[in-house]
C-alpha cells in the first residue's frame, strides 16, 4: 500500500471550528486516542486549509477547509505505514465519531459517510498521473468495496500533475459512519 496517506471525511455543515482547540487539548491530556499526541495549533486565520490541527507523532488530525469544504483531515506522516487503506480509514472514522460525540461543543460536528477524499502526499512515488491511478486503483477498489459494497461508489482522480495524487470517492446511500467503521474490521 501507499505511505503518507491523507483521508478527508467531510462534514454535513460548515460550522466554526475554533472552539475545538480546547477539545483537542483535552484529547491530549486524557489520551482519548491510543497514540502519541503532542500539540494543538489554531490556523483559523488561513482561508483555504487546515484550521485546527491536532499534531501527533505519527498522525495529525485537522479540521480542514481545503478545497472549500470543511472536514476532518487524517494525515499519516511516519511510523508503520497502514497495510491497507481500511486501517487508515478506521482511525480517521474513529476520530470523526469521537468529534460527533463531543458534549457541549458550541457548534457540533456531523460527518458525511457518502464522500471521501484520498490523497498521497508523496509526489515522487505517487505523482498525480493516470499511471499512478491505474497502479493504485485495485487496492483502492478492494478496500472501498469492503466499506461501501461492490459497485456502490465512484472513484475520480482530481487535481493537476502539480498537486499530490488525489481521488474523490462518492458513495450513494452509504450507511452512517458508526456502521461503516464496523465493516472495516480493524481496531
């Protein structure tokens, strides 16, 4: 599988996210996720990018407005690479479900289960070309079929060759995230 994978789960609504800075600080203190989390950064002044970032040793989680759409961006940076897309996706969905369950958030988040952005932040080994798409497509399809079912989603390569390899996934009638995470069969 690929390294330096990024996954973005989109929110149902565009809401202010600055109030999640203390939430992410609490996640660090209380060790909410089973991984080394280091710091929280507020980039809300950046127009079209990450707004609140939970920085970890291996993975970052960002409430991100890249491409003009709010979502949770999971960024795998280092450490054991995910063996399959489903391993990274399970971690991203777990964080999204925890954000949805946050009590007392001024602007509660709800995530869509029918749209996903997948990016590989390694232009040397995975340039945004048709050849890379053809090479990665079988693995992407395998993991997405386990999640959504065969023939129940579309994959589309987006962006230019100057950008990281990126695909958008759309799945009609997808089950809620809590159900999809069960299908991933990883902890």
